[in-house]
C-alpha cells in the first residue's frame, strides 16, 4: 500500500486510468470528427451558464467549452485565455497516455507514469485561481470574457 496516498496498488490504478483515458480519447475523437463533419454549431446548442446569468459572475467552469473548442481548432492561446485548465489537462493527458503507450510497446521495459494525486490537486488549484482572477477582474475593472 502506498502510505502517502492510501492507494493499495498504484500501478493497477494507473493502468485503469490509462484504459479509461484511451476510451475517453476515442469518444472525444469520434465526437469531434462528427461535429466537424456535420458542421454542428456546438457553442450555440449549449445553454448559457445559469450561475453567470443569476449572479453576473463566472462559475469555476465558465469558459471551459469555449476553451475546448479553441483547442480543437488549434488555437492554444485562445484556449488558455478562456480556461487554462483545458490546456493543463490536455498536456497531462497526452504525456500520461503516451507514457503508457510506450510502456505497452516496450513490454514494460519503460514504465508508464503512475497515478499521482498532486497533479489532481494542481488541476483544482488552476481552476480556483482562474476563477478568482476572472471574477476579481470582472469586479474591479468590469472585465468580461
């Protein structure tokens, strides 16, 4: 058992995360191709944020959909501007999945990354910091996405 994080078999958890990530990646790829092929206006179909509509302030997820759409179009800076967590997760996803693919190809001679809870906490920190900064800028200077 990993005493620091309370996880019995961290390698097995990491492998499950890898397989879940592969499934998620395939779903996102298929969905993206479908959206592109059928010219579906995703941003027009998603309802506006009810938290923003009621309070006038951003929720922790505000900008996430636009960030994903910008990332899928290859506009990295715009994606970072809308919601930095999307770029954080995209980079982490690519590195994590790639390390496990390499591990599979080399039959375990090269180890894939293990599940590491501090990366999860760093992601939460990114979400909370961007939320606080966006709302501060909105309150202090009237900044709006």
